[in-house]
């Protein structure tokens, strides 16, 4: 059985219509042997794999991107891989002067110079820290230096917290802001051409008869310096909320900029966050919906059908300055950050106690205890009926009768109120939470205007499929194409 299985695995019947001209795949038994071949990177000889997001073959070792048919280089994820080192001889003299601060609670690692120590983890707030010598060389390509001091960062954070109207009392205290730490956060800066297919439905009204359009738009534009944080310990939305950074102040990495500050090391490579690249470019492309919608009385985009891919990809590894703070409140950690260059502040604040009390009330109205009043409301009429049958007219029985009737009435009112509350909760609970979460959630990331490469062309082409909705004739379909000039400066 094993021999037969081996033959079936290593050979297949010889195809006389398409023979192997060199005989390399010819098995001894006359069949044609299957051979698995892997494409290799022309630069480093590692295996390369096709990535739909970039429409090319990507090397996960050196980051180069190649054209599938010819293996011609068509872009790069341009990062240098840090290696694990076992001896001091492999670490630069500058890195020998640094040390790593490691948190025993969350596992976070920060880089600091020899004279800087920490008493608290910037990521989780824990004081359980240990110091060790550097184990890997630290090599960013670029750095944007800190520009604002701690006092300015605290002031900006206090101003931002005042805008959170639904925050719990006791959370906005000055003492919490003293936990702010300066941290250089690792980022990948993405330059690329973006190609997006967008879909939607438009309506125009003529003589009160709607004309419905099925719309497909193709957008082609270029972005420059879209940042993606490369740290798993920091919320991606938080870093997006404090953008943009001014890259005109970006310089080649120099060790002197790290003196007096902490720095984080990347733990996500560009090839590992391709889905984040695409999702954010999808959102950036959605900015074009306003231009598309200008032609119609109503326009409804279909973001779930959006398809985006990249080309001419180039990535830089850069450290960006952030004043960072983690606050523990009611058993949960909340992260806050201030852009160390522009002063933009953001975070996610806890919701007010009133919302929590509403949740508790709604939760009780849906629990098994809600049946207790109903059971009591069934038992009480029986007791009232028994008192009536006894025929006693003394004051005690009369008083007991009145009390039970009052309790029965209150139970009926309570049951009706709880029923109404459940119905209201079903319709409004989600809306209430959405409003509260939006008011206290991270600020929105910058759109296309912040990262559009204005030195290169931008094109938006729309295919418009029109369906006339009329009662006296069949629906008609015709195709119309137009191009819109599109500029966001």
C-alpha cells in the first residue's frame, strides 16, 4: 500500500499532447514526475510570494517587490532587518552606551541612554521594571525630534480632556498627567500609488420620479508619508488620532536625539501589516465620495465593495515623538498621547457613571429576576380572594385587604414600566452607546488632504449605469462615462 501511495504522489500519467522536451520530469516508469519550484528573490535568494495588495511578488526577507512575469523590481518595503546578536562585538559603540528597560508586567521594552532610568512603564503604568544591556542593534533610518516639553503636553492634554463631556467624575485630575513619558515610537512611512475601485448608488429626481444609478468609480492617486505605528503595545487608532507629523523636520537618525528620551523598537514588519495598509488607503479613498456625490441628489457609497491595491511602494523606518500616558481606572487601562512635535492630543476616556447606571437598569430589566414581580402579581390576587371569602370585616382584615390591593397595583405598574423600558432599550440603547463612545473615543485620523502627493497627478473616473424607474414601461439601461477633475490641495 505504501509503495502504491508513493507512486501516486511522485508521478502522474504522461501527457503525450504536451510532453516534457528535456525529459527532466520523466519518471523511471515512463510517467512524468511532478516538481515543485519556488520563485527566489533576485537580491537575497529568499523565497518570494505573490501579494494581491501590491500586485507583485514580495520578499519577506529584504522587502523588495518584483513583477510576477519578469521578476523586474517594481518597488520596495525598504527596511533593514535587525538581527539577534550574541556578543558585544556585533553591537555598535553607540548602542553599547544604551540599555533596555523591560516591564515584568506587560513585557514592553524601551531603549534609553546610560544616564536615564525609569520608575514606571509607559505602556501599562507598572513599576515592575528591570534594566539589562542591549541585545540587538538599534538602527532607525530617520527621526523627527521632540519639539514640545512636558508642561506643554500636559496643558494640551487637559484642554483635550475638557472636550470629553461624558467622562466620569474624578478622572480628570492633574495628578494623573504627571505620568506622561516622552517616547520615540517606531513608524513605517508609506509612499505609494493607490488604485481603488469604489461602488455606490445615486439618485436623481425628475418630476417626482426617482432615477437610480449604479455607480463604479476608479481612483488613481499617490500618497506620501502615510504613517503606520510598528508597535503592538500601542493602539493604532491612538497614533492615527494625533497625526499628522511635519516631515519637513525629519532628519537622518542621530543618537544624540535620544538623550533624555525613551525609544520603542518595532515588533511588526511591513509585510506583517499589509492589511492595515489597505484598510487605511480604503478610508483615504473614501474622501473622493464627496466629489462623486456632487452630481446626484442622493448618494449612498458601498464601502464593503471597495477594492484597493498599491504599486510603486516605498517604505521608510522612522521614529516619531510622542508624549505617552497610560491610566488605570476601574480595573481598565486607558491610553493617551500627545504629538511631541505639533502638540495634538487624543485618547480614549471612560464613559460617565450615568451611562453605566442605565446599563445596569437595562441589564436588570432583562435578567431572570424580572419574573419575580410577575409571580407576586399572580399570587396576591389569590390572597385577596381568600380574604374576601373569609367574610371578616374587622379593621385588621380590612387594612390587610387595602394593603394587598395597593401592592398589587404597584406591581402591575412596575411590570408595565419594565416592559416599556425593555422596548425603549431595544431601540435606543445602541444609539446612546454610539453617541457616548463617539464623544469619548479616539479622534478621527487625517484624510487624503494630509498625505496626497500633489506633485503627481490624481484621476477619478466614474462609470454611471442608469435605471429609469417608471410604471408605464420597462426599466431601461444605458451606460454613461464621465471624468471629473479632482484636486485636494
